[in-house]
C-alpha cells in the first residue's frame, strides 16, 4: 500500500471507531482543554492560520492548542508562538498519522481548508469538529459537527479561518508574538540588505528575470545589498535573474528556520505570492508581494496582520483572474486563477506588473519605516 492510501485507511477506520465509541457533540464545549487545528496546507496557508491560533489562545488561555503542520514547517513553531504545540503531519508519510493517533482525545477541532482532515480529527477523537461548509465531495464533511459558510463579503483567508471560532478578534499581530525559531548559524549578508525571493510554487507566479535584475540595481542605488532567495531546484531561476553573479544567492541552501533569520535581518523582502512572502510578514520584515494569479484580498493583511509593514503590487482587475473557487467552494466575490501551465502557457498577469509600480511600492514602504 502507498503512504497516502495507508494514511486514509488509518483515518477512516479510526474515525468510525472513535465516533461509535463517543458520538460527536452538537455544540462546541464552553471550556475546551485540548484543541486541535487539523490541516495539510502549504507554507503560506499554514502561516495564514495565525489569526485562528491567536483567537483560540485569547479565548482559551489555559487550553493546550495543537497545530498539525508539514514536518518541514514544524521548526518554525519551536518557540511556541501563542503557546501552540506543532506536530508533524503529511499524508505522504503514514508514520506521522500513526503518531497522531496516539494522542489523547481532543475537546474541539478546527479544520481549515480541505474537509478531508475532519476524518483525521475524528480519528484523533475530537468531540466537536468545526469547518467551512461546501467542500466536495460531501463525504469529506461526514464528521463535521459545525459547518459554517464562507463570508459574503471580501475577506482575507486568515480572517476567514479565525471566524470559525465565535467571539471577538484577537489583538493585531505584533513582532513579539512569534519568537524567532532556533537555527543553525549560516553566513548572512552584510546589513543593510534586501532579500529578493524569485522562486514560486508554479511558473505562473514568476516575474520576468530582467525585471528582477533591474530591481536589484535599483536597490543597490538606494544603498541596499541584495540577497537572492529561491527553493531547492530553483537555482537556475536565480542565474537567469543575475547572469553575472553579482549578488549572493541562498537558493536551495537554507532550511526554513535559517530562512526566517535571513528575512528577519533584512531591510526589505520582495517575493511573488508564495510562502516566503507570508514568512516575511510573520518575521515583521517590510515585505512587498507581487500578485499575478493570486488574490491580494484573500492573501492580504486583513484585520489581524493590519499593522505589519506590507504592500501588495498587482494589476487589478485582470481579465483572466476570473475564477471564483477557493478550496473547492465557489464564492461570489472571489477573483483568482488556479489554472495550470497547460491551460495558461504564459503568466500575462505577472508580466503586466511593471518595474516602476514595484519600485514605487518599495520606496513608499521604506519611507514609511
């Protein structure tokens, strides 16, 4: 059996057994002592769960709050922001599921994104499970006790997931709310410097190399050093942006804890709409994000991140940023694009972002600091 099949088999069999032994509660417990946030999201979406974690902590100060996260993300939570305990989980490694099933029962579980993880929450003996309504197929939501509609008005993803919990918002994010994780020392650039992250989860989020090169020149003229950033396997993207090799490249060289410290030490981070942009926000570093197919509203500051030094650069509206689907739910106000490279061979939405628009946003952000 493959790892994903084993993971699902374990979740399904244990979920039914747990709910037969102790049926789910129709109402959320008033004073939950053990709270689970169950998901299998990418880095950026995981960081955007922070408003939910902050709200849970504000309302349940004595509770043990457990967040599932990809094993590579867990070190970011080593200093326990908001007192949260992060446990490794990925459907691609059934051993992580087996370990989770050894946990004590949970009073409350929140399932953001894919409702498939409500089965895992039930298998972990969560007595009351809350998630957004409308996921397909309907069987994903079999064990959801409280299914809530997505909002009718534009909202950030972080605020949407925080609204799965009743009550007032948590205070806005501050730099001290997420202590920096421990890391293995590495040779950092000489300050002041800017980090230009040029990689992305899809080529449709990548900006033109010559524009990155021009931006690097602009920043050096402002007195900033430049450090290139990209993921493993993306070294060629950096080489295209800096064919002369003028600036230091950290592409594929850092783990996430090290990357946090690279970003935290920077005067500026510039990135496409990808996980690193959200990591820069969590590190409270001035960050400018380029939005092509993604939504600057859904991935925006919203209520919780409103005090972070951040700017979005996009062309809005853009004709083919016209899809209304978020996590398989159709939402009237959503405007984004999830097309593949087979459907869209060239990221016209990213190419439409002019260098002047980006430098104006950078200059305004740095001036405000």
